[in-house]
C-alpha cells in the first residue's frame, strides 16, 4: 500500500520547525516546576533601525521591508509581507533587515511565536448558535432546572415563535411532558450539548408528525405515543422547519431531506444576514484561541456559500476546510453530492472543500455507540451502526473514485472496526494513492484494531477534552458503568495508538467542548484522568500534542506545503502566546491569519 509520507516529509523534515524542539525541552522544565513569567505583547510599536538591503542569505532575494514584524519571540522572530512569512531569525536580524518606518512591530516579550493552531474537528454552525444569544442555555441543569431556564427565556423573549434550548446533559427521565410546562402552544425543543439527542414538546411532535411515529430513533411511551426523546439526526430532522433560524442552521448538513423541505429552510433575506453575523462572531471567538484554520465536520454547499460571502466581505478570520455530510439516505444521490464536492476541492487557501464526512454510530450516553460486545449496564444491546456495511462501502468507493478525502464519526469500538474494515476493502480494490483518510473520536478501540491505523495509514483524530481532567472533574459513574471493567484501558487510548505508530490529530469538536487549544495540550500532556487508578498512562509528549494541533491537520488537508510551519514562504498564520511554552494559565495574546491580525489581547 502506498505510504503517505507523513513522517518523512513532515515530521522528520521538521513540521513543527525548531520551535517545537525547543518547546519540548521547555515543557520538561515546566513539568519539573519551572514557572515561566507571563509576558504581554506590545502592539503597534513602530520600527526603525533599518539595515542594508543586500542578498537574503542563501536565497538570493533582495531585502524589502516587512508589513509586520514580531520580535523577541521564542524560538525566533518573524517578518511578514502581505500574507507570507518572508524571514525567520533573530530579533536583531529581523529588525536590521526588515523593519522600516511603515512596519508594524509586535514585541512578543519572550513568548512563543508559533504556527497558528489548526483544530481538526469543529462544528461552526452549532458554535455560532451557542454564542448567538438566541437559545436558552441549560448546561448542567437537572430536569426542573431546564424547565425553569426555558420558562425564564420564554418570558424574556415573548415574541419568539419557538423556544429552543441547547447544552442539556443526558436526562433519562425527561420527556415531552416536561417541555409542555414551558408551552403547549408553540414549539419547544431542547438539545444535548453534543446534539446527539433532542426532546420536543407535544405541540412540536404533532407539527412534525412524530407523535405517533414508528422509528427506532423515536421511542414510544406506555401510552403508545412518542416520549419526546429523539435520538440522533435521524430522529429530530423533521423538527427543522418549525424551530426558526436554528432549523435553518442545522438543516445545512441534512442533504437527505426532501428538496421541498430543504426549500423551506434556505438561508435567505434577514435570516441569512443574522446567520452570517452569528457565524462571524463564532469564528472571531475561535481566532481568539490562536486558531487560524479549522476542519468543519458537517456541511453542505449552502454553508460553504456563507464562508465564501464572509471572505468576500473581509469578515473571515479563520481558514475553513469544510466536509460535506453524508448519511445513508444520501446514497441514491451521492453522485450529485460528490460532483459538487469535487468541483470545490481546489479552492483558495481561505475556503476549501474536498472531504466527505460519515457518521457510523451515536454516543455512549444513549447506548447508540456501536460496540463489539454488550454494554455492561444494558446487556441486551451493542448499539447499532447507522449504515449497512454494503452501503457504507459503496459510498466510500464513490468518494475514493472521485478523489475525495473521507472522515468517519466512530465512538464505539464496533464502529471503529467497521470503518477500518470498510476503508481496507476500498483501499485494496482501488489504486494506491495518498488518501489521508481519518477515523474520528475513537472513544473506545479494541486492542486488535490498534495496529491497523498504522498498517492502513489511517489518521486517528481524537478530542482530548472529551476525557475527564484531574482538575476536580470526575468521570460520571453512570458513564463508567456502560463499559465492562476489562475494557476500561481501551477508552480514549491516545498513547496506546501513538505507540502503535498511528498518526494523531487533535481537536475540540467545538461547541461540544471549548475550542481552547492550550487546555487541550495540557489535557494531553498533564491532566488526563483515567476511569480508575492503575490503568495505562495515556498522556503524550509535548511535541506530539502541539504537532497534532498544527502540522498534522495541515497535512491531513493536503496543505502542508503552505500551512503548519513558521518557515519562509509559508502563509502567515501565526500565534503568539504569553509564555515560551504552553503551561497552565498560558494565554493567546496575538493571532495572525493570512497576514492579518484576527485577535489581539491588548
């Protein structure tokens, strides 16, 4: 099978540059208790001290003043002209050769100057909703608390045609009757924090034709009517036309919806302007975390048009690579989906496509994650895959024939194995090529499948903040109870996969958890907490943690030739941190994307 060349062309060649070799050393010092003093970035200083303008080292270029210079950074200072890095070196050299009267100079004050962070798995439309202020926020509330928050929200927004809540925990005894207390005359819906479950009131269930539905995703109560619990997108998709702008923003990834229904959900007029504003605010928040690129893991062509419009209007602070969502009902029309995706695969460096995203299972909380053995707390089920194997392979084959990359949502080890089996079948049938396909989440992996990631050249894309931290948070007992004790050691097995040769990429799954890369790095290297004591230490080394948030996602997106490094000729995507390495309390003080400042703490 064709080797991807990742380690040869990126890691060995210095994908994280000398910056991260130094960072790794500094991280060791931090682990030993060395505290790095926080330093601020001085913004807007103007440079002088213009040196000669002779040849530039071995490149034979003539010196020309930079638009932006970042001095006194660790490990190097940087000069930027337009949207490119034009020099990397000492502060003295950069000031001498690249700083003119019009150059804007930033003093990093000894903080890290590194490549902008790249979050490999986000959901920007959902993040935009979460930050929009248009939803009731019920995070952490119990049944009664959720109802009260929604009542208060409804009272504060009496003109809203619906009441929508987000970020609920999984509440096993919550039903439509709870939501009927909020309203019996307008739609009321509540989503979990990860959008894998929703609840609807009786009025909304009737509007959507779900009150008497017969579906494995719409459980029925003793009265023979829907309980109001709706599992996965397949369960709650019919609600979309009745929940306002949220329906428009969530329906973007449901390409299997009938065209007549999708026509009702087009983002047009005032609603489109609102959604553009929500999305811009969300991307600005992402930029404030030092992130300059994201892989958006659900979308369609309408969502892609939003990023195009933001870019055209100078309002896109983050590079976006969007994956087209594909569900099993999309299979009859997959050629249409793939043709559109392929025509958008080669885009400008700010808005790109060329990836297809599949969902194979749900989540452990609702016993919808697909596993290789029964749940410990519900032995009658192993979950169920969202695709048949034959249809999944057929869809993958179509993607591969079109030259598109693939990412697949897999939570349970049964889904992980199914994805690897299907990938392997397609790889063996088709010509060898540099695919860079990934498996997403991998919250449980069977030991037999661990070495297959390296063997098949499949990326393991995981979310460090989905595991509990040692900051007082605990694994919920009801979550641990779902796993046989013999499988505890196979959960969130980052280090196990790494040691077996897997290429690892990191992400947040925003807005499921915060998009803060600094917290993610600390979770990977320091704060990871296992289910119980005595299990394998799954923490990884510092360089692997940072690499998975910079160079690896760039490589996954076939962008390693211009993103993911602080190197002359690369695009000017840069983050400046308050410390020379990431430790607890490290802050982002400056983010530059495409040569433009997209966030400044000062």
